[in-house]
C-alpha cells in the first residue's frame, strides 16, 4: 500500500524536473510514511510513497524487470500473487524480491495490457515501457484504489490523490462548474470528471495508455455483466457457496508481514469479517470501533458485544462534536473534494486509533451493494409494484395534488420525510424522482432551480446524466439493475472515502466483500433470495448464523450513524447559517440569499429536515475556501471556530 504519482511528456526532448516530482510526491507522504522512491528517464518520471506491508525489507519501489526495460509504481495488494509467481517462474521469469509488485511487472512482460485480467486484488499502478516508449496505467475492477490524471496534450500527470496533480507548477486549482448540479444532488460525481477543471478519474476496471507520440487511449477490461442464475438452484446452494467463498476471500486478505486488525462497527458486515478473521487466525485479533458521546447515535455497545463473542482485543474511541467540526476542514483537504457523508470523520478517528496498534485493517464495505442490504432496494421494489396499481386507478391531477400536499402541506418534518419515500410522494413515471431523488438527492433538479442563481444554473450541468448512463447500461430484473448502478456509482464513492480516510491515518484498509470473484457470484443470486419484505442481505445472514449472536445477525441496520441532526438542533446551526450567508460565500454567485435563509428557517421550524442539504452546502463552501481561496488547514490544529463554528474564515 502506498501513494503513487508521475509525469510523462510526449516530447522526448523535454526532461522531467526531479524537484517537481519530489514536490508532487510530498503531497501524499501520509499514504506512505515508511519510504519513498523515484525513477526518472528523460521525459518520464515515476514516484511513490510506501507503507510497507509485504516484503518489508526488499519491496522498494519504483521496481523494474530483469533487464530494466519496465519500471513500475504500484498502490494496493495482489492477493493471488503467490499462485501467479509460481506460474511465472515456471515460464522463466526471475524474481529478486518477495513483493506482489514484481509479479505485476512479470505479468506485463508475459501478457502486456492483458496482465490486469490475471490480478485478484485492489490496485492502481503505472508501468513505463522503455521499449515501446509508452506509459500504462490501470485501476482495479471495483475502484478500491483511486487514480487521477491530467492530460492537456503537452503532459500527462497522474497520482493517487488530486493534490499531487495540483502541486505541479503549471496547474492552478480551478472550479469545474459543470459538476455543481450532480454534486448538489448526490454529493459525489459518478463519471470521470472531478470538481477540478482538467483533473479526471480513471474509471474502475479501466486501463490508460499514453504513447510518447501523445496518443491517449482509455479501455475497459471488466464489467459486471454476469446474468442472474438461470438454473433452478435451491437457496441453500447460494448460502453455502457464498459462505465458502467469503471465508476464502477473508483468508486471502489476511496476507501481511505487519500487524493486522478489523474495523468493527457492531453491524452484520464488519462483524462477519471479524468473526471469520478470528476463526481463521485462531486468536489475538485486534478490533477497533468508534462512537459518540451521544449514546443514541453510537453502536459501541454492539461492537463490544461482538468483540466479547469472538474474543478479540477490542479498542474504541469516542468522537465529540468539537472534535468533529475541528477536524472537518483538514479531512476535506485530505479527500480533495467535499465529504459526502459525516461518517467519514468518524472513519478517520477509528483509523487513527487503529494505527496505534496495526498497519492493516479489514472492513465490511461492499456487502450492502452486492447483497441488497439497504432498505432503499426493498422500498423501490415495493413502490414499483404499488405505483403500477396507483397510476392505473388514479388520474394524474390527483397524484400531483397528493404529491404537493406531502411536499408543502401541514405535515411535520418526520411524517413528510417518510411519506416522501413512498409511491404517494413520488412521480412513478420519472425514474429520477422515484429513485434518485427519493434516496440520494439532497437537492433535486427542481429544488436546484430555486436555490441557484441564473448564471450558476446555466452552467451547473446535468444532475442525473452520469448515474443514468449506468442505469441504462444495466440489465436483468429490477433489483439487479439497482445493484449494478450502485456498484458503478455510490459504492465507488464509499471506497474512495474508505481509502482517503484510512490513508490519512497511514493505515491500509482491505475489503474482502469486494473480491471480484465473490461479486460476480452475488450477481447470479436470484432476487427473491436476497430481499424479503423490507429487509435484504438474507444470504449473508444465513451464511454467518453459526458465527455470530442472533441479535447481531438480525438487528436493524443503523448504517454508521452520526449525531448530525442532533447537533443541528443546537447553537451550531446559527454559525453555519452565518457562514453560508457571508459576503464571501454569496459573492461566488452560486446561491440565492433568500433560498439559503428559507432553508434554515424551515429547518428551525421543523417544517422540513434540511440536515443533509446543510451538510452539502457547508462542505462545498469549506472546499472552496481550501482549494480555491488557498486556506489550507494545518494538520490537527484547526479550531471549530476557524471554518464553521463562528461563521468566519480562518
């Protein structure tokens, strides 16, 4: 695990400046505090920061093949590298290290760009091929490891984080206004664009090749196109096979030459990973949990219960409101873009706790998106069935009247929110309303029309286009189409959060639920075995019943809650409103003053729960102050008053 970056100039006469590469690499020292490495060859330069996990003694990067014609920098872990090594050695390849990095180099020698087809793991890497004078970049199938790039025809820059690219002398951070509508709706961007003009993401399951002639080619190498199982297999087959495969995946993810632990929330997913890890390792497991001073929002008792059950050495940390707001600006800097979910802050704190004891953790990310764990899947299936009847029996004017009453009638915020998720509060003829606005959007396109100024709205882009591309590319029954879309959009952002927040604390996180072979198997599970009533993930529940207490397996999902709504009921709300109405904020020309004032008034009056919308606006403004105004927060020293508490800049 590490961070990587590099430069390629298509002009062979243009030499890479070492000091520029050193500065780019310095931006990601948190990703690899153990070591750094550089390789320069005229118009190309590769750099890395290393967090030593495998082959601590000899796994230094950049690393070359036997004759020095291939050079690689690599971020991630290849879990099948030992099997691949045996095959490659039988073909005559000679190893100088025990590292999985070297396996990728020899695979590239053997298979070229198809080397990625043989890899099982999480990865982002760059290979410079001196013979063919080209750079080859690749990102893992699920998007577990990030990879960003900049290409303007005169230079290709790449890095594990956007800040490496922004540190290049000729690159000035600039706002990409076309991303505003999608950000306000979803909080994240599902396509290749980022919130910085010119900086793009290499999509998961893709490779990028850039020749010395300046020819750029981006190619997909994997997609989840496995159809649902047409065979009439019994439910027990899927339960047993899933358990066997999950146990094998957890075992493979325990590969490490340094101490390893598990993030344990007390929910089913992390508890299953922790229980299987304890079973495989046979003792000595360390687990880590985070909670809040407000007990109603804390899952710490459940995590303790699981830790006692599996016999782990358990550690926990509590996060206060003051720590949350004090750390938020620094974590937005770490993430390079606005933070989507308040839980990211808690994730950083538990990662920081874990770093005191281990260098690697396993997590439970990915189960909900592969096994239909979120209630939105069940609700969408039910809404779809009821909406068909509702629309057949009622005229459009009546349905509009009902929706209007729910949105603006004399209802409390809680009832309004609950009815708004049903077919009564949604336009069933519009997929963006029935699904995206229902379960994702903080500000729908309709709401953005009242929030944004005319000039901002004209340049804001399409709120739904990127997500709709994946939805329209999906196939199968409704549930499998929902899961495919989330795997390509929502999950990728979750994984970015997981990576950035853990690496901010210099710790590697692994996600055994997202081994691509396991994901391909879940795509074949019939919908009726995954979702029953209003709950999902029944295959996993049955698969781990023997490992965990029943009250853990079948307890209601909390979803890593934070006391955000509780904090907004206090004096913090005044400071946030003041900040968002400051001249410097409004002078950006994005939001109407009266719309911001109305939003806060409705929230105070409990007419609407605008907590998610306030979070979205707050993060955007802090992000702009950091990256566009140049107010980079110092590590661990920002006060709550500095950015958000008192409503003025630091």
